[in-house]
C-alpha cells in the first residue's frame, strides 16, 4: 500500500498541488467485486480544499486512472454501519448515498479517522459521523496529546544521559596537585583512601551546615518557583485564549479566501456570459432593411435586386454562424433561427416564382420572325436575354448551395422554355435557308420537293441541272432578286451550274457562321448562370487529330468511318456532362435541321458535299476559342459524319475497291461484296456518260483558268499534266475491272480516244 500511495502522490496529486492523506481499497456493495481505491487529499495552497477521489487500475500496466471526484464540502454523512463490531462496510452520503466495502476493517477505521481529521481541521465539523466507535475518533486526537507529553520524557532522558560529565581543566589541575602531595606514599593506598575519605566527610559536613544556613533562601526560592508556576499557568491560559482567537481568525481568513475564489469564478463566468451574449447578438442580428428586402423587395429593378442580393448574403451569414449545442437551447436563439428560416423560405419562393416567370416570358417571346426581316439570313441574338438574367447569378448560386433540388428544377425549367424559342427560331432560320436555296416557301415545299425527288431518281446529272435551272426560272418574284441576278448573268448551261454551286457554298458558309456564335454564347451563358462544370467522368467525342486523318477517313469503308465519333449509346454509357445535357435539351432539333440542310445541299448539287466536308471539318477538327468538349464541337462532329456519308456517295467507287484489296480481300472476290457487286458497278458507270465527263472537264478547265496565269505557258503545262493523269486513271480503272470483275463484259461508256478528243475540243474552244 505504501508503494501505491507513493505512486499516486507522485503521478497524480503532486502535479495537481495536492497532498494524499489517506486511502483505502474498496468495491461497491451489492455488485461483483471490482477493486478500486478511494483517496482523501487536500490542496497545498490556500484556501485549502479537501476532496475524495476514486481511482481504478488500468487494463495494462500499473497505471491508475481517475474515474470519479467529490468535494468534501458536498459530503454530508459518514456512516460506519456498526459501532460495536468490526465491519468493513461504510456509506458516504453526497447528493446520493454511495455504499462501499473495504478490504478489511483496519483499513476502514484508518480511513474514517483520516476523514474525521479533515472534517475537524478544514471543514469545522460540518460532516456528521454515525455508527463509528468513539475510540476510532479518539485515536485521531491522540497524536496531539502525545506530542505535548513527549517533551518531559525527552528532558528526563537527556538528564540520564548527562550524568557523566567531563572534568574541567581546573578540576584536573587540582587532582594532579593532590596526587603530587602523596606521590611518595602512594604505595600505601589504604592510608591514602582513608585520608581522602576523611577529607570528603569534612566537606560533606561543611556542605550540610551551609545548606542548613541557607534553608531560608531555599524556602524563598521554592516560593518563587510556585509563583513562577502560577505565572506559567496564566501564560498558558492566555496563549490558549490567543490560540482560540487565532483559530477563529484562521477560519475567517479561510472563509474569505474561499469567498474571494468564488467571486473570481462568478466574475469570470459573467465575463464569458457577456462575451457569448455579445457574440450571439452581433452574429444573429439581421438588419431591418434586409428583412424588408427579403419579405417584399422588388426583384425586377436593378437597385432593389442589389438590395435583395445583399440581404440574402446577410441572411446566409446569420444562418451559417457556428453555434455550440448549448446555444441552441436558448429560447431567443431558437426563435431567431426559426425567423431566419421563415425569411429564407419566403424569399426563396418569391425568387423561384420571379425567375420562372422570366424563363416563361423568354420562351414565348413574340419577336419578328426571320421571314419578315427583309429576307436577310441572320439568326436573332440572345444577348439581351442573357444580360437580363445574369444579374440574378448570385441568387442562383445561393439557391444551388441551399436547395440543390430546386436549383435542378430551375435549370430544367429554363431549358424547357428557352428550347421553345430556339425551336421556333431555328425552324424559321432553316425555312429561310431552304427558301434561299430552292426559292420555295414552306407551303410549296413538299409538293415541289416530291416532284424534284421523283425526277432526280431517274435522270442524269445533266437533267438534274436543267431541272434546277428551270425551277429557278419559274419561281418569278418568290426568288430573291439579288440571287436571280447572279444566275441571269450566266450565258450558258455550264455557267449556270457554276453559279448555283457558288451560291450554295455562300449559303453554307453563312449558315454555319450564324449558328456557331449563337451556340457558343448560349453555352457560355448557361455555364456561368447555372455554375456548370465538366464532369470528370464525362468523355468528349474522339475527334480526328489532323487533316491527314480526314484524308484517311475518306478512303475507309462506311462502317469504319463511323469511328470518327463515339456512338450516342457509348456517350450515354460513359457519362455526359451536365452542360452537354442541358445544351442538348435547349438545341434539341439543331442537329436534325443541320442534317436536313446537308441533305438539301447534296440534292441541289452533290459537289456541295465536298465543300461541306471541308467547312464542317474545319469547325469540328480545328482548335477554336470554344471548348473542344463543347456541344457545338459534338454537333459539328455528328454532322461531319453525315456529310462524310453523303460525300462517299459522290466519289467515281474504285477507291472503295482499292481499300478492300488493301484490307486483304482477294481481287476475284471483290465482286461478291454487296457494296461492290457487278450491279453496283454498272450503276456507277451508267451515271458517267461521255457528255457528263466532258462537262465536268469543262468546269475543271474554268477553275484552272481562274487560278493560273497565262504567263510562261503555265496553263498549258498544267492542263497537259491533268490530261496525262486522267488517262492514267482511266487505264487503272480498266485494269481493275479486268482483275476484279473478269468475264463480266463491263466497260466504261467512253474510251481513251474520247478523253483525248474532249481535252482537244476544250483547248480549241478556249
């Protein structure tokens, strides 16, 4: 127990500036035995504070951990259970009664005695002791009595010890002198002893006489001693009185120290309370002008809108104050938080209603249609709509952080309403485009288109050209005068074909130039207004890397060319970003209308597919200011695939045969491929009669003349080179037909002699 006591004093009480006065091994009565230690301790500085601490041994090692603590000031009753018998049980009553069983009655009695001493010295007998033997309490008082009685005993022991005393120098000198007088007769010791005895007897008689003579003085001295004893007794009584007075002063001083300590605690608590009140008042106070703005602020004017934004920021700051659990138990704090939540819900409802109304109004905007704008091919700019909504961006961010579900519904509402406006404008835009290309209004389109398709299904390219020319001539006032003027300048059928092709290219360039900034502006707006970011898991379409890749793609079979972009199903599986999804909802018909426009350009002139292929590939493959993963890039990419398919229908068939052979197909097995069968070969050859070839060469010669100078005979050199290349390709095609379609009897509709004659006639005519 001594080792444990020393360990607890060193490890626990000394760091806390306390002294361990007593301990006992106990366990709770009525429960399974789990040993613990009760310790009685007192602080080392004033005001003295006594405490009772419970320790429990840790699971590992010899370390004891504190599990409970009580102040002796809260101890009311100490019950020893039985005053006549040794009993290890005892009770300690604080706010409730704790029942303990000590290891043995001896440890219990020592602990009771320790508590009694603490009660008498520091608590002034405030604790009540019951059922405890009186001799146990007396034992606690015995050390003081023994201490006082110990002083006389020690004096007697000192007297016994001091019986022997060392001779002084004078006494030693006298003895030596005496010995010198009897030096010669020292051998007669008996005579010497007798002499010494007689001298001692004489001295004793002299002493007795002197004592008898001084008896009066002794009596007086005894009387003085008695008086001194009386004075000592009086002094002791006075000292006892002073000690009692000092004890009272000590109690008062201890009480004053305790009171001062409690006053300091009260003052500290009041200071902390004041700080908390100031904190809550400062942080949970929403100005009246902010409350008015949240309740009834006008969201349609810039000044009131800024006031509402400032009020929302102030409300957000109040609602996001970091409160401790105790703060939320205060009635005023709870009421203030409820008030903030009501204001938030009220303003949120007002804002949602207002912004939804703006979305609806923008979606049903009755602006002038494109067909009524003097026939100019211009797509309406939505910058006014964007500028109208952007000031609400801080409030949208607030909605997103506080109500994500409502924010998602707002984005869907915007996409749904603005899609109606875009659908209408895109339809009018492409109707005007078709009118500019064909001269046919919406009411006449289907009837003339049907006739056009029936006719083009069974006629040659020359007949298609003649039909398109007659179509423009019979439209009259329905065709734009500026466009018809360009066609009126054509002198013959070839010039008219060239004019139509040039006009289509201009329309194509203008259509893409009008749509591109609209899509970019809308995507930038929704990214900023709805705080959209690309998902990390989303994948952008896999575009071709360069123009050389495009050339390779041109020579591939249709099933392989689809790899330019991922399929729609693959994009859905890999995950599309929120921005892409929203743009697809807003421009739901754009890709379909672009593909329809591509088909119309192809029907007007198949050579337009080449121009579309170049322009669309530039926008889909060339890095531009817009994000490469943007909706516009994706749309142009899908349109590029469609253009490429149309273009594949235009390119003389033999490139596909070469690609099949390069892939490992045997030459004599090519004809068994469905796309390269004998029937398909006959259809291709049937389309290119001698007259069509000559007309194509004439158009080619005009392009060469346009881009080459006549100086240095450069035109003649290039034209002769083209003639040789054309003849070489002709021979290559004939050899390929012989190798891949042996015995079929299929030949081209014109010969090498015809080709040479075509080149000669064109050269002479120019």
